[in-house]
């Protein structure tokens, strides 16, 4: 949808986003003035600095604009990128590697949300024609380079983002009264180890888990759960845990009162940086929609990825091939059959293949 139309009708957009992004505080980002001392950090991105593959940009600009169908009803797909950073000094911009990279695609017509994690160790073009683990892009050039990296390696056209610090995730979950998660026996020790480390850094107490099974996790426990990458599954399972926590927060937010949501947003606001600029959202805070998460997956996709040590870059996740992964991504997000990747994407795919040839595990 044309960006100007989205901005014009943003309050209703946020109404439909609220189910998902309450989990990381976007509602309160839109509620507070961004220049407040207690407000979120507002970043005005320069779109000319955000790379989009030329063929993709041309295709989008030629597409007939979608807009209002009737009063209070909108159409189209809105994409936004979520970054999670483990900033020890409270900074949320350049200089931090993004531990979490997640593409959120909201289908306004079908009332569906699709979540796709981009594995942080994936070997990709960093948005400047150098290749490395993709989470390096945020550290090198902040959100502009990280968004460019995603656009170039996926044939997407995303211009909006939200970054949240792990402290904000912890406090938001506590404000919701915790979330229910299924914990395995193997995960208990790793979860408690992460809790212990974070508690020491934050100078707070923590409550160790003592049993497996379905149980209510507090903010520190749930954040520690998000960080587990041991006990099987490595970073692939870790990214799945992050999506599971986000979905659990979404479900809890559906039943929360306006007061509880406001408390959540108050808690997370100081730990958020975003390109969004929205006002006058209070009237719709209590109107949580009926959106459902219909896709929860990771990129590169299972069965279409490999791993290997790539020179000085270390152990990386490698798409086989990037081109085929992008075809599947567009099928998941847009239900496009036989998507034809851009010529730029095909070139990036060839470079990844050449750089990783003979270095893969199998």
C-alpha cells in the first residue's frame, strides 16, 4: 500500500497491529510524544539510504495503489522489521549486533500475521556488497543498513522498523503478568544460567525454574528462554522460541485491560527505537483485533539451508540457494506461485554459492 495512505490511516493500522506488537511496546511508542525524556527513541530514516533491488522497486511503484475500501476497512499487506538487541549500555542503534531479526507481515484483508525470523548467523550481502553474518549489518550501519540488507537478500520493500532492548521485553512481560510456556527438562538449566547472568547485570533477583512442563514465566524467565541456543536446535530453535514468546504475549494481550496494556507500554517505551511516528492512538487501545499468526518460520528454511565455517567469518548458516529460499519466502508471504527473483538477487545468490563452495558440512 502507498506509504502516504498508510500514514494517513495509521491509527486503524495500529489497531490491527496491536495484537502482535503490544509484545514489544509499539502501542506506547505511538501513544507518547517521541521527544519526551521518557519516550521511545524516534529515528527519521532517509528512504534514499535504504536499498531496494531496482526490479522490486519498479514493480511496486507500477502496481496500482491500494487504499480504503470502505469506512474503517483497509486493504493490503504491511511489512515491518523487528530487531532485538542486547545493549548493555541502553543504546539501540548502530554498534549493536541484532540478536533477533524478524520480519512481520500483516495481511489486512485476511486478518493474518506471518512471522519469519532471519537467522542472525546467515551468510548474506550486508547491504553494501560485502558478505558476512547478517547481524553484522545492524552493528555496521544501524537500522538503515539492516533494512537494506533484508530488502536486498529477500526482494522485499520494507521501510519501517522497531528495535527493542531485552530489558524492555522483560518489563513488558512482567506488566502482562507473565506468559504461559511449555518448558522441557533440557531447557531448565540453560534458562536458569541465562537468568543468573542477566540478573547480575541488571542487579535484580531471579527465581530459578525447578520443573519442566507448562507454566507461567515472569519477564526475566521468558527473556532468558528467548536466548537459549543449547540443548538441541541451536539458533534455529532459539529463533522459534522468540516467535513462540511473541505469540504467547499476543494471546495474553488479547485479554488484557486497557490499564494493563498501558502498563506494558510504559514499561517497554524507554527501551524502544522506531521509525514509526503515530499519535492519537488512545481511542483504539482497547480494540484488539482478531488477527491470527498463520506462519511462524525461519529463513533460510529447513531443508534449504546448510552450515559451514566461512573463513574469518566463523560458523555461518548458508542458504541453498538464496534464490530458492526467496521464492519460498514470497510464496509464504504473498501466496505467489513461481515467483521470479530479481536479477540482483540472483547475483547475490551466486556470490553466496561461490564464497561457500567446499566449506559446507554436507
